[in-house]
């Protein structure tokens, strides 16, 4: 016999069961996330930030490379066998000086802290002007707080042995590298030299009588342009994507 049948108690009991199931699933998801490495957690928030940014694959391939590089070096610097690829080395024409850091008492803890500060500082810089900044920047802050790190700590003097300072220094090096690697980051990656030969085409108008060279790219003027991330672009003729990136330092 169902004592709840035909009463408000039946509905309340059903809602209670759903709430319990939700809490169990949420708890399980949190435990699974907690088992991920710190580098994995920073990669996840980076991917979320990319989803909330303009759909520009060349820019974000670079963001993924630079973030992976600082996190790898933050790991390798504490290993007696592994070699860093940016810290204390030259990439392109850019040199990131490094004079060594005292051996920490807890290598795993130092690695996690250096990885976190290097990724945090770099991502805060790269996504500060993103259309999704209002969501992405607080997410970066939240992850730092969850990991137990002070977001206000900005010291770069790693000679003291502070793992967070090394992370800040590593991010600063990568930020400075990115401002001279040929991507034109400081001007929001706009094209410097390239301009299309062909005039724009409007799909609402039949034909293409004004084309100059059918073997060259042609801009398309749209009534409304919404990119792959769902952002409404404030102009309706998307430019050629990164035509000058042959000059960007490769990876």
C-alpha cells in the first residue's frame, strides 16, 4: 500500500528523492574533478575561456601553446632530469633569463603552486578583453581560491625560493614574449599588411560581377555575423583570418 498516493506527500517525497540523487551526482563530480592534476584543471578553465571568446583558432592555438609551455616548465624546473623549453632558454629571438631556484621541501606542492600562478597570470592577461571576460576572469580567480592561493600575490622574485613568485615570473616572461612574437597581440591581432584584392560580395545580391581575381580570397558582407562561439560581431564583413601569421614564432 502506498501511503503517499493521492496526497501532497507523494509529490514532496518525489522531489526529495530527486534532490538526494542530484547531491550524490554533484558530490561524485566534485570528487572526480578533485582527482585531476592542477595542469588539467587549468586546461579546463582555459578551454571554457576559449569557448566564451571570439572564434579565432590561430589565436587560441597560440594561447594553448603558451599556457602549456609555462605549465610544463613549471613542472620541469623541479626535476633533475627534465629540461625546460622556455625558462632559461631562447625561443625565437626572445631570451627568458633564469638563475635557478632553491630546492623546495615539498616538490609536488611547489610544482602545483608554480603551475597555478604561471597559468593564472597568463590567462588573466590574455582574456582581459575577451567578450566573455565577465565570466572567464572570475573563473580563473575561483580556481586559485579553491586551490588555496592568494590572487593578490604578484611578486616575481623567485630567488627567495617562493614557488608562486616563480610562477608569476614565468608568466611575465611569456607575456613579454607574446608582445614581440609577430602576432600583433597588443593591437588585438589585427592584420597589419594584408588587404584583399577582391571587393566584398553580398550573398543577398545575385552574381559576382565585380570580382578581380577568382583565385584569391574574397570577403563576404553579411547582414548579421555571429561567430562559432555565438558572439555577435560588431561589423558584418569578417576579415581574413591571420594572413600574416607566417611571421609568428612557431611551436
